[in-house]
DNA sequence: AATTGTATTGAACGGTGTTCAATTCTGTGT
DNA sequence: ACACAGAATTGAACACCGTTCAATACAATT
C-alpha cells in the first residue's frame, strides 16, 4: 500500500544526496530536490514530515557508507592495528566525502527536539567498531566504561579531522593529517595499554 | 568622525551577543538585534557589511573571553600542568557558555569566502597558549612542528568536548567529561614525553 | 538661513520552508 | 463500461528571512 510512497521517498533521498554532495547542506533547497525527484514541492511533505527529516535520512546513508568502509579497513586486523585503521579510514572518508561528512555535524534539529532513535542506531553502528576493538584490548573493563572510552577515542580523532579540514584555529595542513593521526593514536594506545590499568582495580 | 558609528557598532554587537547567548546562532534575527540596539533595520548594514560580519565580531569577543579564562587557569603552572589546565578550562568554558561556544563552530562564511585576518588573530591568541607550553616541553622541536602538534592537541580536546556536549554518537555523559579529559591528556603527555623523541633526531 | 553633504530610515524585493484547498489519480461495486 | 468515494498529488499562497536603496532626517559649513 505504501510501495509508491516508499519509491518517492528513496527518489527524494537520492536527489537530496546528490544535491548535498555537490552543494553541501546550506545549498540544499526543497524546490531543487523535488524538481530533481520529479514531484511537486508539496510532495516532499507528503513523504517526509520535514526537510530536516529528509536530511536525517541522507545522513543515515552517509553513516552506513562510512561504516562499510570501516568494516573493510578493519577486517582481519589485531585490535590495536584496527583502531589505527578506523581512525585513518575516518579521516580519508571525511576528505573524500567532504560535504556529506560536514552535514553529519552541521545539521541541527529544529527547536531542540532530540535525535530520533532510528537515527541513533546508525550512529551506534559506526561507534560499535571502536567499542569492539577497545573491549578486545581491555577485557576486564566494564562495558559501560568501554563505551565511554570509545566515545573519547572516537571524538578525539574526529576533532583532529574536523579542525584540520575546516581550517579553523591555525588549521593543521591537510597533508600532515594522516601523519598526525598515526602519531596521536600511537600515544593513546601506548598510554592506555603500555602502563596498563593498575589504578582502576580499586 | 566615526565615534557615532563605533558606538552603534558596539551597541549592535552587545545586542547580538545577548540574543546569541539566549537563543543561539540559529535564533539570531536582524530585526531583533536592531530593535534591541535601538536603530532601524538598515542600520545594521550601515555599521557592518553583513549579518555574518556581526556574528564574527561576537565570536571574536567569545574567543577573547576564553583566552582570558585560559590565562588565569594557566598562570604559574609548569607546562604539563598548564596543558591539562587549558584543556579543562576549555571544557568548562564550553559548558558554561554553551550557545556562544557553539557559534564559534556553527558559523559558516557565506559562499566560501575565507575568514578575515583580523578574526584569525583572535583564534591564534587562544592557540598561542597551547603552543607556548608545548614548545617549553620540547625545546628542540622546530617551531613549525610545534604549531602542528599544538593544533592536534587542541583539536583532539575540542573533539571530545564537542561530541560530548552535543550528545552525538552515543555521547559521553557530561558528568564524565572532565574525568575523561584528565585521563586523555595524561596519555598524550606520557606518550609524547615519557618515551621521548628519539626517532625525531634523525 | 540656506545649502550641501552625510547618516538613518523602513517599505519593498527576492528567496526560503511550509501549508492546504483544489485537483488528479486509483480502485472498487454495479 | 461507468460512476463514485477515498487517497494521493499538486502548486499557488503564506509567513518569515536577510538585504537593498530611494527617501528622509540630520549636521555642518558658509
């Protein structure tokens, strides 16, 4: 009964993704998308409640795409090497899909309604890889703490990539990005493993 | 000859800062600002070329405010302790001035005109503290590399704070933010100092 | 007081996301 | 085949945004 509707939804997501890839999130116009998708302006609000909801679907695709890249890069690697591979893959993905990646962070929910659960799932799927390798490295650490450290690790790498790419605050030159990430991850891994977790036992 | 004009400029910046503190960057309306400042709508475009230019001035103030906080926190501390103090101060500032801090990163230049030099100076002033302490820790490192590492260090901390505060990707709970930053900085400092820089000599 | 130059005004413009009465389409019963 | 009801689609209209610029108010000089 909603096959037609779903077809329109994917056509709209396709069109929005193309526009976002080319012109970024700020260059996204409802009129352009619906024209590309071959429906009337109002059709967007039939398929989705909101333009923001459509953006959310494009972002979900981007996260899945990123997740696939991480799976490939991580495959068959020991946890330490896997964590480095994830970081470098994240950086490369951001560089190669700049506008789509920007939208992941530039997009804001209207008012301050919170992010829907179905979208959080896509975010978690990406983070799960970091969680997995970190858990393998520290098997005696409670799951909750593993998640917290995974978040810290992931967001630190993200910060390096983000500031480098948008060139704020001096801006790390993009040529040195991968080099700096390698050094940085080395510090983290040696710090979090080499000295071990003697204090945390208490 | 432009005393009147400068007075209007500061009145507009004041009004814009108040509005941004209350409603964030997305809640900023030219009509609200000019009403608060007591001038006509067009007056904004007399004092500034653009609404974006006005936002830039508010952001510059925010950076100066942050820089002051860092100076106070850093005062009289050894480089290692200073770097930790800077990170924690950055996190606390972000929490206490959430909307203004968000605007530092949410604001985008129109088209893709690049950030004016006078604004970059304010950014550099913040970063200078990190650069100083990092240079003190590694006196034999070329200045250019010190800047690159400062950028890496700063942006990693920024990433942790940013992801934690906006609660994306699982989202590190804000209660654990300072704790995680302490651990994290410990890793970095022990990694970058403890093992020393034997390889970099060649 | 007249005149010139400058600063300020706010109605008007183009472009945005969103709505909803009007229209077209679709499927069913006769 | 036809009529008809319910659902899907349309696109003109709306409210609101940043920005402009001719008209106005003001200031200074002669």
